[in-house]
């Protein structure tokens, strides 16, 4: 009866993202890691303010489009078509990129992707590279892999730069330094810039314009010196072999045009069939992510052009568990995600727990889905439970990913996985079985409810219960519980003849 | 029209007054509501905790218990949401075509209380009298799974003597989330404390909602902090009448 759900992966199933490389797993369960952030008032304040502002902007620019629902449906449909014919579109993309003078590399996992990139960088004779924000290379842990190979990688997005100089981890897809305020940023700049390049002016203030100027001067030197740039991609257009990056600061354009060699690492689900499809996403993405009608810089490039821009272009297509996600019919729509981060900004759990608690480069609601999908649920078993299933994420997702239903689906896989790996039932399993057994027979159920009233002794002196033993102490640590009633509803219904005995038979 | 009350396991065992109020209210509006005693629980806790396999027989039992009724009404947005959305999905995955038909049919006849009053009975003024200052938490599943919209607010605005005050950030989750409150107690408590802050900022005497589960969570927090604000289910407010002279 219960075996039709969440069967363990059959032999020969596509591999998940391997352990030991990249950033998809935390070292602590979510509830434990979240407790840190909850105890940090500055972080709570920053997160609350930042997410509230972005939410407001997003809502305003989405509300002004009368056809948002249609756009959203179109975005979901295009992505579903891509996922259904991924093999076709990827081969088409490879052919077009190659014929435009680029080189396509296929990376099965993070380790392969990192090795390919390191080899390309070393072949170009470089020991420094500049990077434009890329989730895929954070996922693979590329910077660490490059460092191990003697190559320094410099992040050039303002927020990523802050994170990198602060020796920190990003906490938001779109606003990686959302957990830092400007006083902290000033300190980081003063302390760290000089050691790795052009130093900040010692008289630097925490005025946002001054901070941006310090970053600009520091980065400009990096762009001019770099031989190799590494980017991610928001999309790739199969029909022409064109790559695209959507950004706000212009550092992407510098990376994509100045260095001699350009290496782009992209998750293989980012391909779209045609330029026409792009129209949909260029409306959905900026409105959902930064709350702008249009993002400041949209760069597209196709292969190489003699005497203009990079003279060498490499595209690394990353799997790292994506094929395994695709193989799960109930989970595959997570690959529609365009990384807009709207779901993070509305998530009440993310707003309080912060990005680091998720232990992965993908935080928030989509991270709670995607990280365990990519690694396999056994390695991220607490993430699918890091949600109250309030549904706010589904409402704002521009490609209509039903995140709550997917979380529930992954919870089933976690439960199945635990059951498959231990013959002794957990206390939760025992509790659930007992509850089912009781609830399947109204007679047993009525008796159990009556027995539950024995709990009345707990609250004898007041009408509230203030402390219960574990695991229910997790409830009573912050909330009271009402004392059980004198009579259950069903007993009242029967004894009072449907209430008619009480009110004299209406 | 044969109407059944889907009591829900929580209301049955913990807050029976909510079901009694629902019965009183419906009778006052001329609906002779029945209570099939074969009902127990819709299985939502099992489903949301990852035990869909265990929930399937409960889904079957729920569908059997409410066979033959024209409408099923429940004072819980979350349980109505489970019956309308999770049951059909689960039945479809089970591959049992008969169950799927039965469950889809029941889903189309299942209503949360405010939906039943406004859409089926066509009333917003239910003749209630409740001279208190009230704020309303709309609850996530009523809002985003059932899309009840402003139906509860329309019902409350029509209640004589009631002063309705708007709850800031009303649409944000209170942090209950079923087993979430136990599995992630710290985050749940942080969400609750923000909700309590907003409730207190309204200066209301009563915080109401259409879900007893969220109300137990919010009420538990209010009681712990001795906030002096009570939680009262929507059904109990709508069932209140002026004391006869
Ligand atoms: S899941 Fe949806 S809302 Fe969240 S980042 Fe992806 S596209 Fe955006």
C-alpha cells in the first residue's frame, strides 16, 4: 500500500551531485543553523528591511502588467518544453556555439567542471581571473578549486566582492551581502582591499556612493589586468548559440568584453529554444528579482569575433545532479527556476533564518527544494522540512513552481530514505503509524480522544497547559496549550442528540 | 440539500466549541446540518510530514464517510485545502481510478465555512451580534490554497456591534505549519512573535481566524505572554447572538 510513493532510486539512475566538492550541503541541520541567525539582531534587522523593500518594489511592478498571469504561464510552458526536449536543445546549442567559434565542454559534476576550467585558465597562462556573479560556479566551489591550482579568482559584483573580501559566504541569490550593513562594508573594504589589489582611500566613509566608488576603482584595475574572465549565464539560445547575462552593475559587460579568454559555466537547464522565448523571460526576471521593469545591462554574445571582444570562448555545461532532478516527474519543475529570488524575499522562514542556515549556495524556498534534489535527500534531510508550507513562494514564482507541493514530495523521499536505511522505526514513524491505526476506525478514534482528555490533569489549576515533556516541549517552550475539553464534539453530539437535547429541540 | 459537517480531528478533540458554534450558526440559517460519525481525520498531518502512503487509507475513509452529501462544510481552511488539493493528487498517484473519481467529486463539494456561507447560502449578514474589537488573521491555506479572499472579512463587517481592525502584515504566516512548529521550533517562535506584535499593535480584544490550528498557536503565544488578547474562531463570532431580552 505504501510502496507506490518515493521508491528508492533504481540502479542506473542518474547520479546526484557528489560530496566533497562545491556548496550544496551544510554541516548542520537547518533548525540548528537557523538558531544562530535568530540570535543575531543585526542580521534579523538587515534581512527584514531588505526583503521588505524588494517585496514592495516587486509587487508594484508586477501589478502594473495586466498580462502577468499569461506571461507566467508562458514562462512555465517554455521551460517545460525545454525540459522535455533537453537533449535536442543542448545538442543544437553545442552545434551553434561550435560553428560560431566557441568550444563546448560537458561536465558531469562539480569536480569535472572545476577541472575543465582550471585547465583552460592554466592553458591561457593566467594566474588571476575576473568573475561575474555565477550561481553555477558557486555551486561547484570553483574559486576554491582555482585557488588550489594556484589561480586567484576575483568576484566583480559589488555584493560578491564584499562577501569575498569579508571572507564570508553569500546569503541571498541576488543580494549576496544582504546580511551586511554599510558600516560593516566600510570596515571590510578598509581592511581587505589593499592586500589583494588597489587599496581603499583611508578616509573612506560609509556613504553608499563612496563605497561604490572605492569598489569601482579597485575593480577597474582588475578588469584591465585580467587575461581570463569567468561568467555564468542566465540563458543560452539554442537557435543561434548565443549566451546571455542579465545584470545591474555593468561589471558583467566588462568581464564579457575586456579579457582575451571568456569561460562560461552554465547549468544545462538554462537553454531556451529561440530569441522569441527570451522576450518572456526578460519581462519576468527583472520584475521578479530586483523589482525593476528592465535591468540596466543585458549582454548577449555569440562565439568569437576577430579583433572584437574575447578571442577564445568556452562554454562549460554543468549537470551535477540536474539529470537526476529531471528523472523525477514530481520534482522536475524545480529546473524551471530562473534564480530571480522572489521566493526568498517573500519567505517568512528565510526572512528570519537567513541564507546561511540553508547550508547551500541555493537558500530560501527554492534552495530547500533544489539542494536536496541535487545532492539526494539523504544528504540534506532537514531542508524539505524548513518551511511552514504557507505558499507565499508559489504565488510569486514567475515560472509557477509549486514549491510547497515539491517540499511535501521531498519529505516523502526523506521518510522513505530513512525507512530504507534502518529497520528500527523512528519515534516519528511509530507515532504516524499509531495515529493512522487509530484514525482508521471511528470507534478507536473516539476512545483515543476520550483518553486524551486525561491530559486535563496537566492543566488542573488553570485552563492552560504550560509545560509538556519532549518532543511536545518544542511546542510548550513558547506557547501554552489549552486544557483538553470536558467532552469531545462527537460525544457531545451523540449524548445531546445533535445538540437538540440541550436547546430544547429546535 | 443534505449538508454534512466535517468537524476535523483537532476541533473534535481539542476545541469542540468551534464545531458546536458552526452547528448553531448553520441551523440559524436554516441548514439542518448532519454529522457523519464515520469521519475522523483527513490525513493532512501524515501527508505534510512525508507519510503519504499512510495517509492514503485515511483519504479513502474520509471519502467514504462523506458519501451521499450535497455539500460538506468545515470550519478549517487548512483541512478544506487538503481535501480539495492534496486528496485528488494523492488518489491520482495511487493509480486507483475509482478512488480518484470519488475524491475529485468530494473535493468539488467541500467548502470552508466562509465559502459555504457566502457562495452556497449567498449570505454575508448572518444575523450575529458581537460587541468587541476584533482583528482577523486570514491564515495561509485559506488565502493561498482555497483563495477565500475577503469572504471572512465581509462576514465580519456585517456583524452587529463588531469593530473590525486591520491586522498589519496579515497575509504573513503565523509560523504554525503543522509539524513545522515542532521540527523548527525556533523559527516558528520567531514568526509567532512577529505575528503577536502585529496583533497587539491593533489594540484589538480578540484575534480571530478561520483555522483552529493557527489560533491554538497564536492563542498559545498570547496566553504565555499574558497579553490580554483572546483568540476566537470565526464560527464562534458568527454564531453569537444578542442575549434575548
Ligand atoms: S523558484 Fe521561482 S521565485 Fe524562486 S528563484 Fe526560482 S524562479 Fe524565482
